C-alpha cells in the first residue's frame, strides 16, 4: 500500500530543519552578504557559485541552476524519493513520521530508528569478527580483493556459530532484539524459545542507502561443499526496498556526477572488483531485475548507462529486461558483453586489458537489441515480424520523440527494410506501442507513494521566466494559450499550470505536480518579474520560445537527415531537406519580424555579476 505523509507534517519537517546546518555538513560555507556561499555539491567547479539563504529556506547554484528547499537538497544529493527525503529529515529533527498507510499499531522493532540502529550494531559486530578471521583473509586473497576495497565497501564476516550475533545483542543491546528479528538478522527457534543467527559463516556485503547507512545485508557462503544457498539476503523492511536501492551507489555517486556515466553489473562481487580496477561508477541491482525506481535514481545523476551483465543466457535475458526501464528514464543505454561463459569479476581478475577493451567497445542498445532478437527468433520472414514487434515495444519507451524515431529508423536499417516505411508509419507505430504500454502500466498498481512528486520538472531559462511571469500575472495565461504557446514549451506540467491559471475556478490541488510547481514559481527568487513591464517581457519571452522551437525542430530534422543519408533513402532525404528549408525560412521571418532578438531581462542587482565555475 502506498505511504502517504500528511502535508502538515511535511511543512513541520521543513520548518524544523536548520538548512544551514544541513547543507553545511556536506559543503564548506562562508558568509557572503545575506547568504552563505560554497562549492556546489552537484557539479564540479573551482569558483563557488552555490548559495544558501537560511532566512528564506532555500539554496541555489548559479552554475548548474539547481535549487530548492531542504527536501529538494537531500533528494538531489542522495537520490532519495520524496518520502525517503522527508523521513531522513524527520529522523534528523527527532520526529517520527506519521503516515496514512495503516492505522494499526506497528510491530515492535519495525521503526526506522530501531532498524538503522540494529544494522549499525550488526555491522560493527561482523567487522570485528572479520578482523580476527583467517577465513575472511583467505577469501579476500582468493578473490584478489585488497583490504582497502574491503573497507571501502564495508565487507565483513558472520561467524560460523548459531548464536554469535544473538549473544552479542543479549549482552549489550537487548532492546534491539525485536528489530534484529524484523530485519531478518535472527530467527525465532521452533517452539518460540529463543533465537538463532540467520547469517552464519558468510562474507557479509553491507547494503547501504544513498546516505551511506547500512540498511540490509547480502551474505555469501564460505562453505564449498554444502547444500546451503550461495547467497542469503535480508528481507525488505521499513528502511530497505530492494527495488529502490543500487548496491555501490554511495561509492559510485561522485564518479557519476563527474562523468555522467554509470556501469551496471549483476552481482555485488562484480561491483567490488570493478571498483578495485578503477571503474568506480559501477553499481548493481539487488537480486532483482532493473526497476523503474532504480532507473530513476540513475537518471538523477547520469545521462548514460552501460549494461555489463554476465556472458551467459541469463545475463542476456537480464540485459533485455533492463532496457525498457532505462529508456523510460530517458537514459542513453549501451551494452557491453563479456565473452561467453565469463563475467565482469572473472575479467577484472584474469584479463583486465580485455575488460577495458570490452567496456570501451560497448555498442548502442538498439544495435545489441537487433542482434539479440535475431539470435532469439532467427531470420525467416515470420521471425522478422516478431523482431520488429519486440524491438518497437522496447524503443517506444524512449522519453524523447526524436530519440525514439532515430532508434526506430536504426532498427529498420539494421534489419535492411528501411525502404518499406515512412516517417508517418514509424510515428504511428510508436504511438500505438506507447498506448499499449500505457494500458499495460495502468493495470499494474504503482509502488510509488501517491504523494511523491509526480514530475520532477526541469525548466529551461525561458520557461522559468515565463512561469514566474504568468504566475504573478495570471491574466496573461489565457493569452499565452490563445497565442498557441502550449506547443512551444516542453514541460507538460507547465502547460497544465497555465490552463489552471487561465481558469480561476480550477483547484490546483487536484493536480499535485501543478500545485508543487505553482508553489515553487511563487517563491522563485532568481527571476526578476516583480518590477518589469509585463507586456514587453511577455512578448520577448514568447519570441524566444518560438525561436527555440524552430531550433529544436531543426535539430530533429538534421538528426533524421543524417540517418537517411547513411541509409541512402533518397525519397525520405528529399522530404526532410524540404522541411529543413521551411524551418530556415521560418527562422528568418521570426528574426526580421516585429520582435527583436534582444538581451534577456536583466537580473536583480544582487545577481548582476554572473557566478560560475
């Protein structure tokens, strides 16, 4: 059931959070006039452009344009969902989150504080055991893992006995026994008389949340001749949902921000080994297929993902299953494949040169998709239909139309049948696939909390100016829509806001995403729309949006021209060139028309000097 946090509690959490103290724990801040300034934690820079305004309760970076309140800060820094961000801040403020999920009292030990504490205690116990264990040292030596990398990932050891952890808890942390049971660290004996350790004689991989807190474990057996499972994993709890966590994320996050690229592997050992070999952007899902929540986390930090799964049939199947969610998140996806029967861990240990070559030669996902579907279905005429069907279903998950069209043309070109379709055919097929996919998704209940932000909106500078202007001058909203402005902006939620501004009877609370954007624009401090001539500013922004729309369409057409040239499709090439000429003419008309291409409206005097890295 979806968790709902009352709005009044969210406001209390924000009010109780000391924003300066919160951000100051991650960034060195210095007083700079009415604000505090430091190096931005979201992008690399040498000159500080990140400002915190504790009296107003918000931060803003002039380099990367990120900004918001305390909830937004921990969301963007750690990749949290809205609910996780509120829960984290509430915990810092000493508040217990009241939810509207279930009115029944919770079981003992299932609260967030107890669960985090018992994992901290268990981690320390396992680390102490590892420090005294020859078996643990031999495991590291055999796997080729250094003590440094073991420390970085907090690898440890659960002792072989049945009562090591439970005896430790009985002696020093008796109050945490219910939490240990809820976390799957101990199990109750048959008959209910006492507990025993669930993890025994296993190397323990600590699963950490984005903030670095241990929230679960994955235990790998040290036994070589046993019928026990190779891995035993923690169950899901109030602090751990395996479909919303990526193993290795705290260790990889800085590399993501620096390079905009992540490597995705299947197993925990793969992650640790690749980090040791210098591939520090590597993470793995936890015993599950790639989920939309995990893809969303990746998309908050990177634009490109390399899938590097095992070189067997299971790895190939996992790769294909992971593509749709990554496409839906708007990521550029590449696929690297180990030799048959090998895996990333093997390659890192035995042939690091080949590992480097394989990763460097990762191919675009569509190329891999075609090859994989051909192997699966064959090359007969009947198989071709199945390949197109499965391929277009996956390609339709792209979030950008230009990207999905380019990928669709690529699919048909790689199959050698690009002459059989037109732009109109492909657009219709993609719309059909999207519609089918949407109906499938509607049949599946969402696992996301219903009060999380439905859309995490990134506005262009002109959209930000326009939104701030129309929010303060709602009479212009109807005019903007009548002028055909809806087709000029890319953020659909902004269009919905303008529709509601144009109709004063509409309650913005009926659309949480619109309500959130409306509130943010009302409190936007970086856009100077309070003391400007609204009419002049409106006309100028409308002109710039029209011009940007022409430029955007021109880039789309050029991308399709490039594909048509490579495929020697002359008929399509001629049509696209005609479309490009029309766009060039439209651009000339705009620039020579009644509105001039002038400077952006000036910022307030306190922002007159542009800061950046």
